[in-house]
């Protein structure tokens, strides 16, 4: 096994280091975030640093890089307080990846990447029509991360749109049946399959598979 020290890693070429470090923390929940700006122009961007923060209240966070690198989503969320989160499926990975390009403010990635906008009744932010699992978020808090200028954007889940066929009897969501993809690093995408589910683990008792 190779050993790479912090000093060695710091000496690597920028893009090599970024690839290596971005892969190290593992597979991620690549998701498309849909917003509108103050002029009602739509915006869509792919984000993969997404984290479950709590179920009651239902909170999800994502990391937004410094605003000079990724300006529009966070600015729109601050302005309107709302955003949509949309799963990416195998059928439109290339289009989802295209939304990471640095389009000018006011240029809609929906149009540029060729993804359809879906408007929901009484909701002011756009959803991705092609996505089979999507939800509306209301901004709760933006936590600046002093060490590198990025932000943890925390939102509360408001409305969820999902096919009934994907929901198990105990609430488990079979996102693999919708072909929701997972990502690695900044350019790798994977399909998934369920290996097993296990009962709540307790000390001294061997857990059993959930059938
Ligand atoms: C697979 C993938 C994952 C990404 N994840 C993030 C992320 O978690 N946070 C982030 O700030 N940018 C991430 N990006 C980069 C943004 O998609 C990119 O900066 C985009 O232009 C931001 O758009 P915006 O300015 O409209 O918000 C990712 C890009 C790719 C290809």
C-alpha cells in the first residue's frame, strides 16, 4: 500500500490533487439544484456534496464552493429563500454534467443542457421534469466555512414528489429502482444496486437482513 503524506499531497499538480481528494471521501449524492433569480430567470446546477442533517425537523445541507467559483445558486437561494433538489438518473447524466459549466448570470442551464422545466402549483422555483425524485427546500441557514471560504447551505424539506412504487412499506426509498445515480470525484458517475438492508443493530446480537 502506498503512503502519501500531507506534504506530498500538497506538492501534487492542482488537478491531479483535486481528483484524488475529491474521490477519497467516497460516492456522493449528485443532485440538480433548481433556482430562480430576482428577475425570474431560471438556474440549474449540479451539486454532489450533500448531507442529511436531521429527520425531525427534516433538514438537508449542501456545500457551495466560494461564490467567485459557484455564484448563482447560492445567490438565488439567498434572494428567494427556496430551491428544488432533483435526483439525476442514468438517462440524463451527460445533460446534468453540462449544468456545471460556467454560464453567465441569466443564461438558463435548463435550456443550455437540454433539460425540461417543470413548474408545480404554488411553487416559485423550477423542478427538473425528467427527475423521478424531487423536493422543495426552504433555506434555513447559511454557515460560512472560514477555513476555505465555502458555505454549508442548510434547508428544510417542504414538499416531496416521488413515485409511490419506489417507497417500501417501512418508508425506505428504493432510489436505485429509479436509476438515481451516484457520483465520484468531479466527473465520475455510477449506477447502483441494493446489496442488503439490515435490522437495527444492537450490542451482542447478530443483526439480520431485512427481507
Ligand atoms: C459532479 C459534480 C459535482 C459538483 N458538486 C459541487 C458541490 O457540491 N458544490 C459546489 O459548489 N459545486 C459543485 N460542482 C460545481 C458546480 O456545478 C459549478 O460550479 C456550477 O457552475 C455552479 O453553478 P451556479 O453558479 O449556477 O450555482 C460540481 C460539479 C460536478 C460536475
